[in-house]
């Protein structure tokens, strides 16, 4: 099983926050090769392997940022509202796809007023999401309806997938489909081992819209829980590196402090010791944003975010380094087997 193939498969499966049905089914298809996954009432997915007194869990969120159709104009243009941390600048001039209630994908574009007819002050300001329009080639509201499009249909970017220098993967949605792929590959590795611990894999919903799945997981008898997610790598030009001091290629990141609080100190020390003992490079930081670890910590579960660094977070060209992914999978395997 190759990470590149798994993550690409997950990336191209629809799953905007709150609309995870397709990506959930895809993940379950993978998990069924190793056991019988369970789904809670909200839509989080669980699979447990092994047995023992100590219960270790890993989680990754299956949802991604996107938008939703909020209004259909009489002219046939569509208004949208963002779902999650969407930067309006990455919507301009983009080809989008709408998932209709009948499971059909309809493409549209978010255009921008051309420079030929724009005033100078218009050229230098960011247009808010509420002022943008999605154009599906319709002439009227009735025309839109005939295409199967309705208010509250989810929207995401049409994705590309590139590998640079046979090492760097670039796409939209690596946060956190790469985390889901990491867990699937980890599960594949552990399924071939004699486990002395009970290990649960959790795939959560609606992380991008408030960590809502993590705050409601039903599996709470867990001794240690690791959230596998991304963290912004600030190793790019004209960015204050101190804001998120992580770099591609320097190993997985212990995201100990973020905007939602502090993770488990004990798990941080345990992860550091295991990484050092096995000569696995790692990074540590305090940064903004948050992960599902904050949600489960509030449930009373010792939690730590172990993240892969990602450049250009929440854009259409998120970038990760395969070296970091391989080292993260190795570290997580050692955490279970230690």
C-alpha cells in the first residue's frame, strides 16, 4: 500500500465539513480490510484492533473546508457561504464543484471583475465571500433548479494533484486527508504485528467547523490519544517564521500549544522519548489554530496533536513532504509497539 495512492484517492472523494457521507464511505471501505468499523450517531468512524490493558487511540478528521450554496439569484447566479477557514483570496477565478442532493457533481466558476473595467481601488482590495458569485452557466433560478442544484448543496474546489521532485505532494485538502491516509497505512502496518495494546483508529467529522466530532466521540476509555493533523510550516519567503516555526522535511511536529490551549505534557514527553530513542526527527511548537486534540482533551482524555508540517495551509496548493509522512508513520508505530 502506497501513501501517494491512498491520499490521492481520499483527496478526490467529496467530503466538505458537514457533508462527509462520501468520504466516510471511502474510509470505511479501507477499514473493512482489517475489521468491522463502527459509526456513532454523529458519523465518526471507529476501528479497534489488538487487546491489552493500555488503550491507545489515533484520530484524524475526514472533513475539509469548503462552502455551501446560500441563495439562488433570479438571474441564475449563486451566492455561497464558507464552511471552515476559507480565505476569500483562494476563491477568485476558481473552478468549483457542487454536490447535488442526488449525488451529481455540477461544475461552476467564481469569476472576478476584469482589470479592464475595474477601478484602481477595486484592484487592491479583497472581495469578501459574501460578495462573490458562483456561475454555473444558468440563465435563471428555474434553470438552476433544472440542473438539480438547491440551497444548502455543498461546494468545493476542483482539485489537482501534483508531485514535485518525487518528494513533495501538492493538492487542496491535504489537511486532513493526509492524516486519514497516515492512519490507514499505520493500521495496515500494525495489522501484521503482535500487539500488546488495544489500538483504536478514529475518523472524525466537522473538525473544520468547530472540532464538533472530536468533542462527541463515544470511545472515551482511552489512556492516550494522538490527533494526526497538519500544522502550518512558516518556511516560506516574507513570513515571520516565529509565528509557526515548523519546516518541511524536519519531521513530525508536536503541536503542544495552540489557540485552544495546551495538550498533554505527559504524552509530549513520551513521544519525545520514543522519537529520540529511535532517532526520528521531530519539531515542537506553539502556534495558532487548533486540532481535534483540544476537543478530546476537554472530554478528559489525555491528548496530543502530532502533526505533519504543511506549507500554504487552507489554499489550493497545500504542500507536504513525503519524508515527514514516513517519519510520522514510523513514530506512531513505535508509540504503539514501545
